[in-house]
């Protein structure tokens, strides 16, 4: 009965063997661990679970590694500080010593009272010479006159040049259609009447007869006028005065020149 009971009971009789194997494994990986593994593997080991024990061993091993790395960093810092102190000592020794020298006091003699120079009374002759001095000077007046004359001369030349410059006159080219009453109108007489109109700013040009229809022809004549002097209304008014020959006047074309 007791044997059967032990068969079904879950008891780990060889746990210490596994603990020793685990300790040796971590010692090979991280170096020997001080006394912790030994205590845990001894006969008086605590009955904590294997997972907690292995986690504690790993933490202790990592702390040991971190401690060793910190020691190395501290040693490097100490070496660097010692090097800096040595360089500082060398620089202090090589720099020249500046000694503060006391300023030398100079003996200052007491000031003497200087008497102002006596002014001699001016003689009447010297007063007359002073009155003769012209502060503004006559040379400046002569220069001003010359500058004014030069300015007037230049203004006069500019006005003459501007007067000689030709003024641009606005002109226009006009093509007129002069229509007679009928086919019996003498077109040569009509043209001579139109050309007889003489105005300032009016110049007659070429002309031709253009058939209109039913044997009637119109006079197409060109002229050049100055816009300020002759307008289209004035031309129409002058041409239509010849009532016996002219029926109407139309502007066929109008172009600025």
C-alpha cells in the first residue's frame, strides 16, 4: 500500500542535481556567483520554486556584469581627470608670472599762476585798417554777377532752340465721294469746282470717276487736311455750296497720318 502511494505521489527527489547543473551553466556564462548558488544547492536550501531561484541567479549575474562595467568606466574617468590635472600643472608652470608692479609716483611741482598777456591799446591807424576789411569780399559779388549772366544766356539759348524746333502737326487723309444730280452733269466742271476750294491746311490729291449705275458716275477725290484747321464738316459745307452740280458728299475713308 505504501509503495503504491509513493508511485502516485509527485515528489522531485533529484532537484538538487538540476540546481547544480543550472549553477554550473550560469557560472560558465557569467562567471562564478558568490555564495548564492552554493547556499541554494546545500542541504539547508530553501524550498522556493525553481523558477524564482533561477530568476534570482540571473539578476545577480547581470548585476555583477554591470558592476564590472561601471568599475571600468570609473577607472577611465579617473585616468582622464589625472591627465587633465597634469596638463593644467604644465601650463601653469610654463606661463610667465605676472607680477603686479606698483605705479611709480611722480613728483608734481605746484602750479604757477600764469599772468595773462597785457593787451596793447589799439592805435587809430590800426582801427582804420580794421574798418577797411570787407568781410564778404568784392570777389563774391563779381562771381554772382557772372553766374547770373551765364544762367540768363543759357535760358535764352534754350528758348531759341525750342522755338526753332518744328511742331508736330496732326494730319488726316480723307477720301470723298461727290455725287452729281444725274448723268447729264458735267463731271469735269464738278471736279474743277471742288478743287477751287482753297483753305489753310487743305491739300487736294488724286481723283477718279467711279460708275454708280444708270450711266451716272461719282467723283472720288482724295485730300490731306490739318486736323486743327480743317474738319470734315467744313469740307462738306464748302462742296455742297455748288448746288447746280453736287447732290451730296460722303466720306469714303478717313485715316490719320
